[in-house]
């Protein structure tokens, strides 16, 4: 599989809300046909959760996994990073409050297992990579904001837990499946997330009244960086990598 493969797919969680002037507000639209409110953020959240569960299964499917393994690894990929973050913060784990996260992850993992040949197609594969890049950007910044609002370990923890949220589930999946983790390959994945979280914390500290703008800027930075990596097949330069020891 090519360099920008799906073995780094990670886990994410986003609160169904938007940050405006340091407040969390619900995003809803009224359905013109029947007047039923449509929660945009929740829909995006569930779509992202499903996408990461699916790509998590695809990333390790070449190693030969059964249905049970696919469901376990897909769910861990989708929910693992946010779980680690909430445990460290000492707050209720997000999926324990709303089990729809779990059901969505399981359904997506099952779909990926059954439809694996379809998702092997090149154009769908690249689409998954771009979706993953956007999700990493969105959820890393959201996690940094959550940690900042809780006043936990400022300014270091918002950066650390932003990165953990973005890559934690993928790391756990790779360890369980015996797959090389993203920390052991040259793919530029964690670095864009780290830079985006660092910039977000800096902007929030300097201009807290413009937090929504800061979030948009940092999400765009991470996604733009990842898109460039995917499009041009970029990787960590050789001079920044230690040479493996020959046995």
C-alpha cells in the first residue's frame, strides 16, 4: 500500500456544538418539510466516528482479521483517543453519556469488514485519507479547547491531549494488531496535529476573545498540511530520522 496508507487512522470525538465567544452553542437548522431541528454538529460527529472506525478496519484488514476482531479494532480506533483524554481529565467518558457513539462505531466497522473490496478502490481510498485529515484537524482542536476550558495543565496539557485524542485510538489498535504504529514510520501525521494544537493554544492565550476564529485557522492549518502530504506523498525527511542498526 502507498505511503499515505490508512495505518495511522485515529480516534476522535467532538461535542455537538460550536465555540462562539468562549461559549458552547448548539448548531441547529430547521427542516423545511416538517420543522424538525437538524443538529448539524451531531451529524458531522457521527459521520466522522463512522469514517474512522471504517478506516481503522481497512488499515489492518490485510493482516487477516475476523468479524469480531474488526468490530473491536474499529471501535477502539474511533473511540480510543477520546477515552484516554477523558480518563486523564477525570470527566465522564464521552461515549458513556451517549452510546450512539458505540453503535455507530460498531455499524461502521461491520460495514468496512463486509465491503472491504469496495474500499480498496483508489479513489475511495484517497477520499478516506482526506476525510481522516479533516477529522484529525477538527477533533484535535476541539480536544485542546475542551482541556483549556477545564483549566487542566495549561498550557501543556491542551497540546498533549489534543494530540492524544487524534492519534490514541490508532496507536492502541496497532499495538493490539501487531502493526507498526504511526510513531514508527515516516508518515507526516502527528506533526501537523502537534503544530495545529500548539498554534491554537498560543492564539487562545493571546486573543481569547477570538477563539472561534483561532479554531478555524488551526483546523485549516492541520487539514491543509495533511492534504499536501496526501497529494504530494510527503514524508519526514531522511535527515530527521535515525539510521536503523543492521544486525
